[in-house]
C-alpha cells in the first residue's frame, strides 16, 4: 500500500502527497461529494 503519493501524468501533477491538486479532478470530486 502506498499512502500520500504524488502522481504525475503527461507532465501534469494530479496529486501531491496524497492530496488532489488538479483543478479538473477537484471539481469532479466535489460533484461526487468527495471533497
């Protein structure tokens, strides 16, 4: 199990130490009630 990971995809950071930092993903998470 990897906790608090940083994820990059195609040169764009999606998560930083386990927290979502990509604006589009943050909006999607809000719509799902996860943020």
